[in-house]
C-alpha cells in the first residue's frame, strides 16, 4: 500500500541553535486496562517482547523508566539487549506493594527524546488512590506513518490482533496518531492542537485520557477494540454486528475487533476527508460509551468546547466505502 507523503506533519522547534522534532505522524495501538498493576505489568511484558521482535532490530534506541505513573524530563538511557532483558524481567517480577503508585516506561527510536519513528509508552497505576473512579493504565505502541508501504498490511493486522490477545484491555484502538515523547510534551501538545481539527483520522495522543477511560472509547478509529463488558453496555455482540453492517467485526479472545475501513484513514478535511470509510457509522454506534470529562485540557485540546468538537467530528460526515483506497 502506497499513500500520500505525510512527512509535512512532522513539527520542529529550535533550541540553542539545534532543530528538534517534537511531534511526527505515525500509526499507534492504544490499549486501556482496569487490571491491577501486577497483571497489567505482566501483560505489558508479553506485548513489549512481541513488539520488539516485530519491529526492525535496533529500532529502539533509548528508554526512560519510572516507578510512578508520571514522568519528569531527562533520564534517557541506552536501550541495548541487556536493558531490554532487564525491563521485560522487571515487568514480570515486580513486587507491587501499597506504596507503589505506579510503574511506567517510554521507549524512543531517538537518542535524546525527540519524536522518532518507533516508540512505546506504558503508564501503569496501582489504583491505590482512586482519585478518578474510571482510571485505567494504558499501553501505547508506535510505528512510522508509512510502515504499511513497506510490509503486508495483513501481517501488521495480525500483529495487532496478537498484541490485543495478550493484553487485558477494557477498550483500545489502532489508527493514525501523533508520535511524541515526554521530553517535548508541552511543545508537542501545542502542535497537535493545531493539527487535530484538520486530520479527522488521527488520535490526539493524549496520555492522560487514561484517567477517564474505563469502559469508554475515544470515538471511532481505523480499528476499535471492546471488551465483553463494554460490548454488553452497547447492547451486545449481535446488536453491534447488525448495526455495523459493512464493517469488519471479529471476535477475539478478550472482546471485539471492529475495523471501520480497509486502510488507516487520515481524514484531511482540506481534501474532503474522503478516506474515512465507515468511521461515521462506527462513531454513531459507539457514541453511548464515549469518553466523558469536563474541564480544561479536554483531550489535550485548549478547552471543553474544542474537545467536544473533536468527539463529534464524525456526526455529520457521510458514509463512504469501507474499501477506502
């Protein structure tokens, strides 16, 4: 599959005379879970191990690890074979006590925390201080925007299914997204706020949505994942299959896979957003379980009005062909 060049979406800033990439376009898998931290950690280890075997050798250059579910800038370490083994083992064997607030890591394909072509991020919480009753932990895997130009889409989809099978997701999705790391999070957010209203197929790449994502979905994406509880909250599998006629709906071990278009939609409104496939239909069906939150920085956008507009971006869009070549 060959598609339009999206490299123009990479945005830079200049610091001390050096130009750094703070955000770039990509494809991402996001999985949200309400599982306790030991189970989420172990599942993350399995998915991470599979991801590192799936992407090119050496694609990940650095890592940043924390025993909290928040990060501070700095702390990047080389991600060699030894560090890879250490991280996977730590995830599988970590003793989670009440004083452990969370566990997280960031992987980047750059040496200094710039937005790279590949990456992964895990923000795990122990749920010991339930400030947010619908809080989740989440895992994010990142790929270049043109990854499907160089490999069979069927192989990529098979990996997505295998990753979802390994992780106790509540909900999740796959599709176009904006890649950034923790080093330039503020700068990336400023750029994403400008880009998101134009590119309807992109995820906002807003980590802190995890605080409100238990049993909720961030609207329609190329692929949506629903666990059994969320499926039942939407009327059950049979009703969803009927309502989503024309979409690819498959039963996975942990829930439903809903594919609203053949290829990942970009949804550039300056070009008529003509590649959305059946995402407007998926959005209509999933809307009763949409992300809900009030207040500032709604989905990382400037205010609640902007956030709500993004959630409703498919409401008046026509249905198109599922095969969105």
